[in-house]
C-alpha cells in the first residue's frame, strides 16, 4: 500500500502598493500572510482597487520594508503592471 503525499498549500501572501504621479516609485503600504493577506485583498476589492495575482512578484515585494519604495530592479515590471491596470480602468 502506498501513501500519497500531499504538498502543503502555500500560505497566501499579499502586498499593497501606493503610487501617485509625483512619487519616485511605488511604496509598500501593507503586506502580510494568511488571514492578514486575505484582509488586504478583501479591502482592496471592496475599495475597487485592482488586485493582481502574481506569486513570484509578491514574494519579491514581501522582502521590501513597509513604507519603503520598491527597489529599482522592480521598476519595469511594476510600471508595466500599473500601465496595464490603468488600461483596464480606462475601458
């Protein structure tokens, strides 16, 4: 008899970014795991804020301190994501 091993599901994580046109770069506004991540996502959705599911990007952003700007290596990917989200809002 063999026993199937189930991979443990990864704990959900979420990062909220804030950006206004005059900012040098987006800032990490909130971040968390598990229940806190769910609260961040639910609050964003209730406020009509775009939520994008990109686990690899979130993992990188989780390493940024709260109230800190994102690192320059993430500028391009975040800019593309913001431009894409803006395009969706414009439709």
